[in-house]
C-alpha cells in the first residue's frame, strides 16, 4: 500500500506550511500529493506551484470540478501539467455538488452520471491526441452547422496515458467509476465498511468493462492525528464530520449523510443534519458519534495507526491518502513522518 497526502484547499492561511508539507512528503517517499478546489483556490494552479518545487512525488487534482471546465480545457490542463512535471500528474474529476454546480458555475446538477461518462470520454480522447468529435446529450463537438472542425491537442503529455480518477460516493457512481476510470477517490472511508459501501460497487463496474481490480487505484483520504488521547484527538474532527454529514448539501441531497446511513448511522446522521441545518453547528458536532470519527480517521499512537493501516490494506486500499492534522507546521510534519513509520511497522512498504 502506498501513501499520499492531501493539502486540501489553498488560501486557508497555511499556504507556506502546505508547500513545506508537500516537500517533506516528497523527501519521505510519499507517492502522490493531492490538492482540492471548491469555490476558492483552483487545483491546477496549486499543483503547478507544488510540482515546480518537488522532485519525485506525483501531483493530483482531488478534484477538478466537472462543471467548472469544458472537457477539452481539462484535457489541455492535464497534458500541460503532466508535461511540466515530467510525467507526474494524475487527473481527479468530480461533479461537485448541486449548491456549487448551480450556485457558483451556473451548471444544472442534472444527470451527473451521464455527464461524467461523456466528460471522461471526451477528456480521454483529447489527452490521447485524437481529433475530437463527440455527439451526446451534454456536449456536441464540433458544433453542427458552423465553422468548427475536429481538432487534436497540440501539447504532448509526458506519458501516453495520464491516470484518471473519479471522486465517488454513491453506489451507481462507484460502479461507473470502476467501469471508466483508473482509480477512485473516496472520502469518509471505514475499513470495516469499505467492501459494502465501495469495493463491491467498484468491482461490479470493473467486471462490466471486462476488467479486474488489478491496477485500479482505491484511494481514500483520511485525516491523521498523532497522540495518546484518542478521544481528545477525535474531538478535533467533530466540526469537520458535522460539516460534511450535516451541512454539505441539502436535506434531500447530501451524499455524505447518505454514506453515514449506509454505515449504520441512520438516526445519528438525521440528528446531525437536523441540528446543522437549523443553525446549531455546535450541537451537530456534539451529536457525531465517537465511533464514526474513529472509523473514518487515523488517530492515536504509531502502533494503533499501523494496525488501522493493515485493516485498510486488507480491505482493498491501494493508496492511503493522509491529511496530517496539527496547529503548527512542526506538528503536521511530525504527523507526516509518523505516517511513514506506521506504514513500515505495518509491513506494508513496497
């Protein structure tokens, strides 16, 4: 099992620290460094900055939002980053959520699966430097009846095949991801529930495409905090978990709330959402069960985290992405180093 890091969103006041964390991860032999975007910093600019100041670690978008860019623009960006980084770019895509898609980008959040499938088809065709033509429900290239003509990408990516990942949570999206992508970006993954909530759906998609799970990258992100007081460490992540389970989406459409329900927290997920959406964020955080936090983070001593890493590897994880927590750069670097030590103690180093 390999290790990655996720820098989250740029512009949160820790930008200099984030670069130092990425550089330390590069030195420690981490496999990939991911950057996120929502409606603040964009992922490609951050990755160009990090890629220019690291040597070996891959750089990946987790995610570039599908409603934010035309698919051919995404292919251009991917090819450029792969070329500039010497073949170290990984393209992570996702549909975002209805509030961001419609409120920020003005793109209807309808038929997300069909939109993703078309998007990936066009991106792959463009990155392969084929002349791009497409007739679908969401995109038609070239537009009919005008001066447009099939065009191919002029930039040569460093590699013939840039790895393409999709952020997936729901069963249908997971199945499609297994069918059309090279990897899955997962959030709030529990090793105990990974088979039922993710792996069986990904496997079904692979089988539909006539493929196995060999070579497919199962890549969940987990916050990491080192210390002896597991309860106290878990409390650090109460607001984070409450935000996603309670406030990331509407009452009718919150993918993270639905995931918590599939993990067996139906009543708790409903309570967290009710409190959060009514404005009681502190109450929502307090309502998050300790076990839910502990199952979806890496907390405690190096030995305890090594045991948890073994559980994730046994469940089918191939790249474990860490989000090292800490109030200072030194604390985040210490957590990063503890991650590599735990991987070694778990006997999972390639």
